[in-house]
C-alpha cells in the first residue's frame, strides 16, 4: 500500500493526506460520540440520550464536511504552489538532459523546494560554463589542427605528383587520403559541437527535394558499384519543393547514404524515397538498405555522438548525430523506422513543408542530369 502511495504524484499524496484527516476524525466521532453521551448522561431518559447523541452526530458530520471542504481548498492551494514549482523543475531537468543549459527555474521560495530549485539553477549555470569551455577548447584545437593538416596534405600532393618516384607515390597518396580523413573528422567535431549548441545559422531557400536527393546519391555511384549495390531514387508526382539549407541538408543525406552503402548486403539495393505527407504537412525522405539489423534497444542510442556499434552494425560515430541535429534545426526529425521486411534498415527524415519567412529567395537547382529518377507505379504523391 505504501509503495503504491509513493508511486503517486506529490499533489495526489498531499490531497489524500489532507482528506484522510477529516475522514478519520469523522469516523472516530461517529463511533465514539454515542458512547461518550451515554456515559456522560447516566440516569437520563433514553429519549434524551438519543436526542443528544443525534445532535452530536450531526455536529460531527458538519465538522467533517467542513474539514473535507477545507482539505480540498488546502490541496488546491498546495497544488498551485508545490505543483507549479515541481513542474518547473521537471521541465528544467528535461531541458538540461537535452543539453539546453541556459534554462533556469528562477524560484524565489526559501523552503526546501526553493533550495532544490536554486541548486538545479546552480547546476545549470555550471554546466553552461563547462559547455562553453568545451566549445572554446574544441574550436581552438580544431583551428590548430587545420593548419598542419593542410600543410601535410599540400606537401604530400606535390611530392606524389611531381617529385616522388613510382614506388613512393602510392605511399604519399595514402598519406594524402588519411589527411583528408582526419580533416573530415575535425569538421565533424566542429559541426557536432556547433549544432548541439544551436550555433549554426541555416540559409533556407527553395529547392527541389528530388534534385537534392539525386545529387547526393550520385556521390556514391562508384562505391556502390564496387559492391554490386544498386542505387535508386523513388519519387512520386508531383515532386515536392522544400525550404531548407541545401548544404546542411546534403550533409544529412550524405551521412545516411554512407551508412546505407557501407552496411548494405552485396548485390542489394539502397533506395531513397521522396514524398510529401499531406496529413502532417511534411516532406519525407526515407533511406533504406538491406543489411545487419539494428536492435530496438539501440534505435535511439545510434544517434548519440561517438556511439560505438557492435561487430554486426559497426561504428556509427558522429554522422547520425550530426544528421539528426541538422534535421531538428530545420524543425524536423530523424528516426529509425520499423522494418517492412527482414533485415531492412530504414531512416526516416521529416522536414516541415512551409517556408521560414513570407518571401525567401529561390536558390539555383543542382545539376542532376546524370542520374535517372524512378517513379514507381502507384507511388505516393
């Protein structure tokens, strides 16, 4: 019974406690009042005793009803004072858990709950300072790394193409490739930190979503062909136009396609479906591949920075974390969709259809003339 009581909200516990007091008083009064009257009026007639006992019961009932009303009023007052502050603390802790360290409760109470709220605000301030220091350190380290990486890459490129002998050329090209990989990792670190802190401004303009997807798919033609993987863009009609930052959204598509091609079974198809969800007024892009399944227990963890996959799934790294942050910066979402068939992995990107302002400029469309867009029969509009 006690464990069930602890499972209730604080407001419910206070309400039940306040109601219990007049309830107990009324029950005791109703049961003990007649006995007390009989003892006190020994020698009186039975009619007098019954009349007095009845009057006492009425008085006890009136007091009990008044107690119930007072308890309800007190519970309402406590719910307004305690409940609102508890709700604010819940909102604050949820915000801190999502990395929004600027959120404050700002309570002026001096009781235990007020001191707890103040402690949460102090913790948020400390976390904000630590996060700012982390971002400054990351920005500084990234800046310091860019310069030597650029120099190493430049010398490796020059030596490999102009001065190195044939046996050394392949090693220099390997050095150049690894420098490019390290530079990409540095850029990912900066992007992940900036996006998480909300420090990246989006240049949202009107683009054909199918054209953007098609241009992104083209980047993986060679890698997919080496493994016998077919790439397909599935678009219904009419083809949707979206308001988004083309460069940032291309990062989303590139990260999803890189994962899909890397983990897809050989000789299978990686498809990208583009459609408009009229019921939610959203543009939808779904990247599907057939390969090692992601367990439901990891459906959210794979979007965390530096999340390591198991041997079957492989390392996820920063790509999915960056992709989700960019989708959310557009007011949308990125999630792992339920598989329709065995061994299917599908990532669902959703972006609101409406423009961010009344009269944005229209951006130039990318060149996508080299890739055919497949329009399936009965495709979704």
